[in-house]
């Protein structure tokens, strides 16, 4: 007690004395001050530790306040000597050095150690941490932490109950517009953009207990929307008929919504609207009907969808042209816009892109990249001037709004002038230019379309530029707000990001990156939970920290400083478009490309646009066709039977069975009959004599050797699965097999 009352316990060392020599040798060394007087320097670490120790002991002293009823906690010196970290722990708590989550984690774990295991309780921040640990690290990592840090994190069954809750659950083919409304309201967003994309999946059938449906068959479309809960049955015969007649889904279609935030702010994460399997047998009309319905249902919830984005599938392009009335024979007046930001594509690596007396080939770019230093050429494969303009217009986040318009129309006019030149130049002169440029090339029979970009790339560029102009006009007229000009978010890469994240969740000890539709739905539930926890962390609701890529960190801290959009007027838009035309003309003049009209004068701005109008009117995108391996008669009969069955089921809403099918039962029977069945036929399968009432929907009633049994639907699904389907993890191989 006397030691704690002394203000400075080191004051005795400042005097010269033989009795303190031994102590001084340990604590520091003697010295003299600036006046030549004796002094003693104490090691800073020793002074800090002793001060912390005395401060901790003083905090443990009983309070002298007589009105306090709290009994003081006295810690014995033996306990502190045995566990010296208690001193640092008390000091950290008093000095508020522990982050909020770390304090919750330590206190929660220590509190659980004083209880029985069935009485463990966890704070919400600890539950969120354990959920993220399970999703990011997998089951093995979570169990390793739980077993070695007793009472620190809840068990996996407890976590799965939260992950698979109704608010996070996804059913195949269901569109979650109400969830989207709540999600948009949480970020105070009104405008959004929808991306749609497909990826290959393992064609495998699963039984989902929650929805009581078989997942993996191709859902039929009605007005472009998949029929949810379609493959739900209590008849084993109908399941067998599905296996023999219904296509298994080889593709996964995903709709992702990107909310649009104001300029100069971090955009909210994307929202997964719907997931379902498909076999790719749909039309442009199905796509257009689906987009119109999504727009209407979102508009009813005060969500303005500004457009749709997808890849360059000809059916999607035709749907976009129809929606915009963009050089399409059948025009619909729908009053909305759609767009597709896609990469330019060259038909084959051997084809050149000829512009005047200049040409571009992939081989030439690859030769520069491989044989010369990047400091000399500063090129990548995508660094073609035309693509650079497209990137600055639609992808780059730092580009100013009016500059986007300039770059987009510069690219458009380059393509229009290029196309006009190819259309006007004599074919013999064109052949001569090619032979002069590539004398060793065997390209004498090349056609003019082979020297130009593809039709999907042409329409993508034109529609994107027109859509951007349309949005800027609406902003200039104050019809929509500036959020609509967050152009860098308008793409289908949000879908690709979902696919990448889903494939990355295979686990650290698994090399399998592909998934079936049911497995993807389970991963989407985890992604939704993880995204919600990250959003609450970014908003300060919880104190969990997530690692970020260094590029993401730079984008977060260095947001683009966009100018205000109140300076945009229709006059400025017109001047910018014409400036883009002048810039494109200058670029092509450097390629010795000159276009003369019938009068012998250089082609004018209006004439260029007229020629482009004629070309776009003649151009069309053809849909892909798949090869048929069976005869036309068999294919026609099968399609007619399948269409009749699907139409009957869709119109009646009940399970329809073909009367002529050998597997169909009598109307009076409610169980499938298996006669002369040996004990080994169903060995290892889940067949029960009786089940509880709440399990009725998950079992098929079957008659085995005259006895009524109950067969689990997943066991029946396994029974009918004859082949084990696989999907290559190499994306190039997956594309080649299409």
C-alpha cells in the first residue's frame, strides 16, 4: 500500500548512494545534466512496465466511496504472477485499446467457458464472424477454429439455420421483386440496371426439400418467365417420364440488378434477382417479354429500370433492337431503353481489319507484345484505337460524362466511315491494297464483310451510343436525375462476377469449380448472407473488417471526381457529336482513307449517316442453330408429344400423365407398384414402412411386393440417374463443346 501512495518510485535513484548501486545497474545508467549535476537515466521500457503495474494495482484498490454497494474484486498476486497477461488485458480495457468486435469475441468466449455446452450463447457480431468464416474458409476451417477455441464460434448447424432462412433462400425461377424493393430502399436508390447472362452447369437433377421440387430440368417459359414450382410431383411414374422426355438444363441463366448511386459515391453491391436453368431453346420474343415484365413489376414498386445488358447473343440483340425500335421490322412503342456493352469480336484470328491503307491483325499485336518491351509499345491485346474509345466511353470510371458521349460517337463515326469506304471502293482496288500490304497472304478470295467488324459488334456500338445520348437528353430535360449517367455500371459483368464468386466457394481442399443448378442456389444463399454482412460492416453497423484487393481499396478511397451534370444541354450534346465526327474523319485521313460521293466531293456528315442508315437497315443478326442428331420425323413426334404434355400441365396446373404410357397407373391407385422385387434391388435406399405426417411431401408412396412403402424423393432421383454428367473446368473447352 505504501508503494502505491508514492508519486514517483524512481525518485530515490536520482541521489548518489552506495546502497542503490546494484539496483541502478539493472534499471539504467548514471549521467550528468547540462549543469554538471548528478543524474540517472532509467530505461524507458522498465519505466513503462512499472507504471502500468502500479496503475493496475491502484485500480484494484477498494473504492473509498462509502455510498458504493459494489464489493471490490481483489486479484491475488499469485494469480497475476501465474497469468501476467491479466495486467495487459486490464490496461487495454481501461485504455479502450480493444476494438469492439475483439472485445465481444473475448468476452463471449470467456463467458461461454463458465457455462455448460448446451448453454452457450453468442453475440450477433460473433455470429456474423462465424458465418463469414464458414462461407469463406469452408467447413474444415470453421471446425478447426471451433474445436481449438472452445466457446468462440457456434456450430455449423446453428449457422446453416441462419444462412438458409427464408429471407436468404432462393427458389429456381422465382423473381424476388419485394426483396429488391427493400434492398433498394436500404440504399435510398431509385434507378437500377439489369444484367442477364448464362454460364454452363453440370446437367444434374436434385430434389429440393424446401420447395418440394426437382431442380435441374429445363423450366418451360410463359411470357418469357420460367414456370416456378413446375417440376413438383407425388408420382414416381411422372418423375420417370420427366427423365425420359424433359431436357436437363445445361445452362444457368442469372438476372442481376445493379442499383445506381449518385455520381462521386461508392455504388451499392448488386442484387441477384432470379436464377434458373435453361437449355438455350428460347426466342428473342421470350427475352423481350421477360424484360418488359421485369420493367413493369419494378415500376409498380417505384424502381426505374434504365436498361438491360447481356452478351452478343443474336436473340438478345434482336430483342434490344425491337425494344428500341432500332432498325427492326416490327417496332413496339414501349417508351424505355435497353443497351448492351460488349467486346468487339473478330470472326477468326486470320482475318484482317482493313481501314484504308492501314490494317490491324491480332498476330501483329501479339508479335509486338511478345518481342518488344512494354515500355516501347505500351500495348496490350485490347489496345486498338477503336476499342480504346469504347473503353473510355462505357467502361472507364474516371471519364467525365460529356467525354463519354464524345468517345462513343467518335467510335461510331469511325465505324460508319470505315463501312462507307468498304461499300464504295471497287473490289479490284481492294484486292490490290490487300496484296500490297500482305504479299505472302493467301487472302485473294476475301470478301468485304470479312474485312469489317461483326454485325453484333456493329449493333452493340450503335445502340450503346444512341442509348447514352438518349439518357443525357433526359437528364438535360430534368426528366431523370444524374444517377442515370453512372455509365460504368451499365454492363453484364455483374453476372460474371456472381459466377466467379460462386466458383471460388468450392473450398480450399477441392479442385471442383463447376456446379449444378441446385449447388449454385446453395452458394447464392451464402453469397447473399456474406454480402449483407459486408454491407452492414461498410455502413458501421458491425465492426468486422474484410480484406480488399489493392485496386478496390484505391477505387474506394479515390472516387472519380465527376463534374455536375447541370451544364449538359441539348446544344452541347449536338456540338459534342459533331466534334466526334470531325475527330473520326481526322483519324481515318491518317490511314489514307478518302470517301467521295458521286459528285467527286468528300462525303458529308449527312451522307455518312444516310449510308449508315442503309447498312443498318439491311443488316440482321441470325439466331444460332443447333445440329439435330436424330431424324426429323422422330424429332417432330417427340416435340409434339412434349409440347402437348407441357401445354396440358401448364393449363391445368396439375400432374398430367399420358394414358398410353406403360408406366401410368390406374386412376384408383395412389402408389407405384413394384412386383417381384428382390431384397438387393433397393439395398441402401431410404425406404420406410411408415413416415410422419409432416414428411409426406418428401416421399413417394410405392407398392413393393404387395406392401405399401415410402420412398424418399431424393432416393428416387438417384435411382433414375443413369449417367454421371461432368463439365470441364477449362472455359475454352466448355465453349468448344457448345
